[in-house]
């Protein structure tokens, strides 16, 4: 976040705590705009997934299920059948708002990502254990709990963590956040005695790979970022003040109308007026009851991100 344009926003005390763990995606969300993080991860308002997120989830699901199949059976035909079947489910789940042009974009972009995947590697030669696909990573650094799921890890000549991207590869200066996320997973696994040698980002539509060795200073920086970010979250919660970051993130932010940094007459976040406004925008609030926390098998109070 660029410090010069941040706006301090006071919120009402709603009695909520921070999620008990921090995931790499939560770190990115807080870095983008800590007020948006508060609306979502502390107050519990669910941000509806936009088209890029839906495409990303669809392609990740297809690749996850595809690589769980025996290597000799990982043919293009099987992959396209998986994309068609999973895509139909995704379209049905979102048909209330997907427009005709969205459907075309969803089909074109997910197909382009899958084609890119086959251009980048031969899945029949890829050796990957099922437990290394969507593998959970958990570790504690200076009493901050890291928890997340990596896309996949392979262990041939080198132990490598791979993260799929369904966007085009950004210019080098914008790779930092994505590389730090995978370095953080490598640091987490190192805590349990597994040394990862390399991290990799695969930008599927552009057929681009970015690989980096997991050198010590990069792992240390990722851990330091985790710990300092959690301290900033703690401090924001204590002061009931969160930094809004008006800028490009606002274009896709579900909370614009309730954000005092963007909408002059927006009520103080967390007050009944603000809650009513968010409800009137058809946003849903996650409610965690004792039973669904127990059934989830995770201690997530109040709101961890659901995909980690
Ligand atoms: S509208 Fe912009 S500044 Fe406000 S919460 Fe959303 S991303 Fe942050």
C-alpha cells in the first residue's frame, strides 16, 4: 500500500476478533485495503465472487481433479470433459447474475487457461502425490498462525511448490506479492522439516513460468511480512481504526457504498445504519454458530477465508 493516500477510518466496536490464523490470501487482501479486509474478514460480509475469481476457481478445480487421476489417463479429452462438467455446475450456481457475454468470457478464458496448461507441461509425465495437491500448510511464527493450501507440490529432482494463475503474467515489479505467498508456504513446510527447493508461478493463458530458488532471505522476508502484517491487524483491531486505500482496488470492491473513504455520506462501518446499507445491497453476512464451527473441523472464529 502506498502510505500517502491511505485514509484512517474509525469503525464501531462490533465485538469481533481477528481470524485465528492468517493465510497468504488474507495477507494480500489486507495489503490491498485493510478496511475492505475488516468488512470481509472481521465483520464477516461476504464479497460476491466476480468473473475473474469464478474462472480462477473453475480452472483450479479442474486441474486439481485432473492431476488426481493416474498419470497415464491424463489425456486432453479427460481434461476437457472435466472442464465441461465442472463449468456447467459453476454456470448453474451463478446463473442468476451471469450475462450472455459473461458466459462467453468464462468459456473462452477457462479454455485458454487449460490449453495453456497443456502447452506448458505434459501431465502424463508429471509425478505428483495426491496429498501434495491442495496440500494444507500450517505453522506458527512468533505466535502468529499461518494456515493455507498450496496448489500443488512435486518432488522429483527438486521439491517444488507450484501456484497456478489464470491471469497474464504481470511486469516483474508486480510479481512480489505472488512470489511471497509461495515463499511463505515454503517457510511453513520448512518448520515441519520439509525443505522446498524451488517455488513456481504458472501463468496459464500466457504460457509463462516464473521459478525462484527458496533462498533463506526470501523465506525470512515472507515470514517477517506475515508477522508484521498480523501485528498491524492486531493494532487496527485495538484502535478500531482501519486504513482505507482508495484506488484501483475500489473498482471491484463490494463495499464502496458503505466505505467512508469513497462515499462521503457512508455511515460509520459497524453501526446498525452501515449494516442495513450492506444488507440493502444484497450482501450476505456469514454467521458462525457453535455447531458449524465444530462441524468445519477448524477453529476459525470469527472468519477465516473459506478457500484456505
Ligand atoms: S471502496 Fe476502496 S477504499 Fe473503500 S473499502 Fe473498498 S477497496 Fe477499500
